[in-house]
């Protein structure tokens, strides 16, 4: 059987290993990442053992990795082992590709290994929109039937108090993360509400002002929301 790999952006990839001796797998334990551990390592590759991390630690580990990666980039030091076309970023141990928490953590790593802050934020934006779309569709949250939701609102958008210029004949024609995060009081009463603090990528990589802007920028397309949340200059290298 071939090796199972997880592809990331910029030609990075992880190898998934089911080694019975995780201690023998090479790499820097991601939960211990710091400039000190990096200075001591011969190979700058990551070892991610999901049995060694609690879900509640994911945010801090990703934040630390992001800080270290930015500092290294400034010194032109890069992670990974370069092959002919791809770069081995490390190994995943006890990884469950069906576990949403594991998937979210890998999305976080993938975000960090983009080249610019714009690309990173754009990736996070798209992943979170995809996640929210999936939640609505897979769980049939709004119960659409004959072009109307359970609250009798039109298919595609429930912003009844304002005619939005982005509502096409049937559906919303843009990708507005703030609208996608919105649920109405009826859905709240059913226990359906999306909080930024529960969405790892948003909670980890944005500050309080950015989170507020992500929450309130309804009726706006992605490019405008991106401009609101990105610091200037927009193409900062990370
Ligand atoms: S969020 Fe509420 S009002 Fe909006 S479409 Fe869904 S069920 Fe209808
Ligand atoms: S941008 Fe928001 S308010 Fe406008 S159509 Fe799309 S979902 Fe509805």
C-alpha cells in the first residue's frame, strides 16, 4: 500500500504514519515548537501526534507556530525537506481524516504556510465559508421547501429588512462570510448559532477588531471584507 499523504499549499505535504513507535518518527514535536527547539533540530520538519495534543491546545500551538514561522521567514530559513517538486513538511501520527478537529488543525497549518498575509486570510475566508455552507446544507438547517425556509423567507437569503443588491433571482451571488455566520432567532431557539470562538481558524488568527468586522460586514463581497480585515500593506510576506 502506498504512503498516505496530505497535500497543502505551496507544494508542502505531510506523510501520514501509523507508526507504533511515534518517538522514532523524526521531526520537531509541534506542541513544543519554539525558537529554542528549532535551533536544536537538525531537520526543520514537524511531527504532529494528535494523541499528544488536547483540542483546547490547538489554538495556542498554531499561534506559536505562526510566530516562529514568521521570524524564520525574515531570516530566510524555511521549514521542510525539498524534493524535486514537493516539500515534505513533516509527519502526522494518530491522524483521523474523518475527525473535524484534526481537519481544522491541518487547515490552520495550511493557512500558516501561505506566502503572504493576503493569501493566508483569503484561504481562511474560503475554508470557513465552505464549512458554513456545508453546515447549512448537510443539516438542512433552514428547511427550504418550495422556495421558502421554515420562517417563510425567500430561497438564498433571509435579509428581509433590506433589499440586498447581491440577491440574484434565487441565490446570493457573492461570498459574504458575515451573512453566512448569521442565524435567525428561530434557529437560535433550535440551538443553532455560529460563534467565532468555536471556529478555530477565525478564533486563532484574528484579533478582536478583525473578529468584530467579520461579524458585522453583512451585505458585502469578499474583496471588501478582506480589505477591511487586512492590515496595510496587504501583501505582507509571512
Ligand atoms: S436563517 Fe432563519 S430566516 Fe434565514 S433562511 Fe434560515 S431559517 Fe430562514
Ligand atoms: S450578501 Fe448577504 S444579504 Fe445580500 S444576498 Fe447575500 S446573503 Fe443575502
